C-alpha cells in the first residue's frame, strides 16, 4: 500500500521567508503547493526543489488581492484534504503618513494579510480538524507590537493576525491541530529591493536592537517551536526585546498614566 505523502502549502514562496519555508519543508520530504506572482522566478525555484529533494512542487500564480485568484487557491485547498501545513506568508509593507495614504491601500493590506488568511484557514482547518492533524503558520511581524509612524496600513493588518491566531488556538486546543503566528523582525528578503533599497545599506544603517536576520534563521525558529503550546513566535532576542519593551511601555502607561 502506498503511503500518503505529506503536503504543505505556502503563499508567497518566490523569495525570502516563504522560499526558505519551501526549501526547509522540501528537505523534510514534504510535497509542496507554492504561490507567487513572479512566474519565471518561482517556476525555476520549484524545478530546483524538485531536482534537489525529489519532491512534487506545484506552482500556482496567484495575486491574493484578486477575487478570481483567491477563489482558485481556495478550491485547491478544499481539494487537498490531507494538507498538513498551511503557511500564510505572502505580503509586503507600505510606508506613508496616515493622512497622505490612499484609502484603498488599507483595503489591500487587509485583503492580502488578513482576509486571504481567514478564507484559507477556514477551509484548511475543517479538513485538518477532520483528520485531527495539521499545522498553520500565519506570518505577522514584530512591527505588530510597535507604534511606528508611517506604518498605519501594515502594522495593524499584521496585529490582526496575532489576535485572530490566538483566538483560533484557544478554540482548537483540544485537537491535534496547532497554529502559530510568526513575528519576524527585519529579515533578508526581496522586500527591500522592491522598495528600491540595497539590502547591505539597510543592514549598515540599523542600530541596536534592530538587526537584519537571515530568512533561514526565522524559518528554523518557527518550525522548531511549532506545536509546543506556544502561539506567538518571535525569532531572535533583539526582536523579543523590542516587542516586550513596547508591551511594558503600554502597561506602564495604563497603570500610571
Ligand atoms: N522581510 C522582513 O523584514 C519582514 C519582517 C516582518 C514580516 N515580514 C513578512 O514576511 C512575509 C514574507 O515577506 P518577505 O520579507 O520574505 O518578502 P519577499 O521576499 O518580498 O516575499 C514576499 C512574497 O509574497 C508574495 N506577495 C506579495 N504581495 C502579494 C500579493 N498581493 N499577492 C500574492 N502574493 C504576494 C510575493 O510574490 P512575488 O514575489 O512572486 O510577487 C513573494 O512571494 C510577508 O508577509 C512580510 O510582511 C517580513
């Protein structure tokens, strides 16, 4: 009898954190369904993974803010009854003052980071709970804890994912399905080139406690703490410090303000 292969679906696996998840899970013998928009880059990457790890990699070209594309992906998730891992990773940040930002950017940030994740999770979770087996990772950001001017569209969208993941974790705690919300700090990825920044210049400008981390480090921390009754994963001491400092500052102001 042929054993069922393990399957993981990763959104936004063309580069950076998503590509790193794909590589790590392929090395652990998972078949992959990966999504992205840069056709040549993601197709070449999928071929490399297939050759290197002898796994099946299916590429779906998906713009998550387009209803038809999202519907296509939802159908795929619904049909993949034995999906073991779902990683809602696709995303990017924006930087603009609130009064100057276009209102549609808020809608786009919510659809990309939150609404797409909600829809994908609702379908995947039903199957995972039926199988009593599965893992979900929602990629948020350490920025979700911080008060950062010019980040009024991105940070709240990422903060929503933390609250949502914590509530789902509570609802599924008696099952063998787990959920993690991953909150990376600044990470080496294509996100910097997209906004015209040289990654080495970015790294050189950073002051403690900010530090640019390799995507592989973020992914290793995420996968090694997955399922350990720990919903929030913040990779790296520097990032933990940033989040904790922001929380303590708020508590202090609530108690004594
Ligand atoms: N890098 C950081 O410092 C950092 C820090 C905290 C959190 N994060 C989060 O980590 C996640 C991964 O980002 P990354 O840094 O690894 O960036 P990246 O290398 O630019 O990868 C982003 C991925 O998301 C996909 N994507 C972006 N917008 C999309 C859309 N509208 N529809 C469909 N796919 C879309 C991209 O597809 P294509 O490239 O094919 O267009 C790409 O595959 C994001 O959610 C980001 O917010 C990043």
